[in-house]
C-alpha cells in the first residue's frame, strides 16, 4: 500500500479521534461532514480491495445518516467509537 493511502486513513482516524464528544452521547462525537466525506471519497478512489471499499461505504453511510447539530455549520453527530473501529479494520486490511 502506498503512503498516500495510509496518510488518508490516518487523517480520517485523527479527524474522528479529535472530534469533541456529545454530552451523554456515549461514544458519539461531532464531525465536519464535508471534511470526512472528502477524505472518504479520496480514500475510495485509491482502494482496490472489495472489503476495503465496503468498509468505506459503511463509513459513508454513517455520515449520510448522522443527525445535524443545531449549532455550527456542517457539523454532524456520529457514532465515533464504531467509526474508529471501522477505520482500524481498514488500516489492518491495507497496511501490507
């Protein structure tokens, strides 16, 4: 796997990992939807493996179904812990 693909996976992980939590949200966090979708789109264009593409599709669906935060532009609440699990699976599949 090339370094650019790994960089995109790391960028995605950091974006969600550094997102601020939601009070009483148990694992939920607020992310900039367009930023995450942009990273996922670029990542999807670089991946070949069917399983990897399915994982990216799952992450895109999580973002698409996320509720919008009533304050702030383009901010959505996602299941951060689940999202990071998927990013970890993606990294494991593509690190070789």
